[in-house]
């Protein structure tokens, strides 16, 4: 995800410095090259040796360092970097960076850099809320610095509130998002994902094996590509992707209401959900007993077809459907696409698509079939997002971004 990216990771002196060690490992695992620079205070929290062992590179802590050819790591490091990430960034560091001070290695790096600067603030909630910090953060944003977090929760000092550094996994996702080409900048995407659950009684229902992975991967890829993304999710256990607004629903009818409430705003609607085609005519108000009431008979009613309804609106967004089939993928997927009047449908076989982390998909449009190589769902999601962006650009008479 970060293959070939050269990251200078600056660590300042806060308790969250220990998480920077995990962050170093995750960045390396994502394919990045990592050079760590520590403030003197950070070196008091976590030993430079820890970072050296993890990154495989000598650690810089001082403004003057004879190990660098010109003795000036604040120049050399940033010239060879794609991004400078300060995590954790203390209130003290933010204040000095906002003022353009350069009295230690990390502030000098920030001032002398020739690459983007990202900061992940970490501090006590009162320090974060203090007007001085608000001013400093606003100044940094105005200077083009990307501020990641902080998030809210229990703090090392025992208080609870906003000021916790984003977890290392989240920071890696934020970096991936930062580097992703913004091919959907300015577009609003509405997606559905996961199964629906149609209640039979308070504990039983009709559903399917959709995990939500394909839809959540698409939501994440679209948000990384600069779109504003709303994801309407059936009952799944997937974490909400970074930067995505999520609305949880249970049944097809709830999903329909959630979609119709928001579709007027959307430029693109991607219907990945495996919506149950039928629901029980009536859900029992109490648990159906096994013995006392004999064999229950289920009367079924058809569910509304959300995608067909959206595509039939007087001014529909650009609609992308999905089709999961057991066989005859091209014939069935193209028939669905034409029946629902969609410019694009993504076909997959149920044995490839449902549940797992990988998939094999074919894009079907008026011109025919366009297979994508078998890949993990995150990779496919990026390719599908690129493909949608190219189609939007063509529709709008623009060159693809
Ligand atoms: O969630 P995962 O485990 O990652 O699995 C991903 C997936 C296999 C669910 C996904 O890739 C996929 O194929 N989704 C569509 C599932 C499906 O069976 O769709 P369908 O052929 O029933 O419906 C065709 C299209 O109409 C779909 O875009 C569907 O969202 C939409 N539809 C269907 C019925 C309905 N009542 N309303 C709808 O909007």
C-alpha cells in the first residue's frame, strides 16, 4: 500500500511515543522505507535502539550529526522523503512548528522540508482544547500541514476526552489515503454493502453470507480518491473505513429508505449490497416455538429493488450495480444491467465473491466484458474506483484525472 514511499517518522516526547514503534513496523510492512528521527524528549520515552532495530537504520536525534555527509540531517532527510510524519506530535512541537522555530532536529526538519508534513497530535484533552493549541493547529493547517486526528478516549493521564493519538493502523490508512491519486475529488458517492436481514421473529431471519468486505473496500478506495462517501451498511462486523460516513441498517426496506433520503445529493451510486430479494410477509412479535405451534409456514413478499428504483429516477446518479451469479455470469449480469438500465455492472461468481478477502470480477458495459485480474478486494476496489472515475470524466467531457 505504501510500496516505495520514503517516510521520515519524527517522534516527539509524549507517552504515545511507544506507539511510534508499532507504527514503524506497520509502515515497513506496508512497503514504506522509514527513517526515524527522535526529539531528545522522545528518546527518554523509547530508546533510539528500539527504533534502530525496527527500522534497520541509524536514528537521528540531533541538529548536527556527523553520520550524515553534510552533517545536516534536517536538510538531507527531508530531501530524500516523500512525507514527514510527526507521530506523536506534542502540543509543544505543534506550537514551535506553527511559529516556524527551528531549535531542534524535528522543528528544523519541519521548517526545511521539501516534502509534505503530516502531524498526529497527542496530548491531554485540556491541552488539545486550549485556545493556544487551537490557534497553532489552525495556523499549521493554513500552512498546508495535514493534521491526522487526534481521537477521543481514555488518556494515559487517566482523563477521558479528545487528544489521543490515532492508533498506528489508522495512521497507516491515513497515509495511504494521503498518497492516493484524487481521481474522485469533489464527487459524492453513495454505496450500499453487506447483506440485509429480514426478520422472521425476534431472533431469526433470512439473510446471506455477504461479509461487507467488497463494499467497505470500495468505500475506502473512493474516500482515498478524494470522494465524499456515505456507506449504507447491512449487519456486518467490518470497521468503518477512514473518512467514510456510515449508516447502519438491517432490512432491505430500511436500506431503501436510507438510500432514497440521500440519493439526491449523490453523483454516483454503487450498489454492492446483497439485498434479500424476499422477506417474510409478517415478522412474529415473539419467538416462534418449535413444538407448540407445529411447522411454521413462511409466506414471502418481494423486497423493493433499490438499485432499479434509483436508476429510474428522473435525474439518477451514475449507477453501478453488482451481480453475483452461480453460473452464466456474462449472460445474467448483462441481462440485469440492461433490465435495471445501468451503464456498468460488476459481475462475480458467488464462489469467488462472497465472504472472502479476494475476488475475481468482470466489468460489463455496453462495449462488453472487461475482466480484472484475481486480486484482494482492496486492490480490486482501487481499480473499480479508477474505472468509475474515468467514466465520469468521459461523461463530463473531461480528460481523466
Ligand atoms: O460482502 P462480500 O462478502 O465482500 O461479498 C461481495 C458480494 C459478492 C456480495 C458483491 O461482490 C456482490 O456481488 N454484490 C451483489 C450481490 C447480488 O447478488 O446482487 P443481485 O444479483 O441480487 O442484485 C443485482 C444488483 O441489484 C446489486 O447491485 C444489488 O445491490 C441490487 N439490488 C438487488 C436486489 C434488491 N432488492 N435491491 C437491490 O438494490
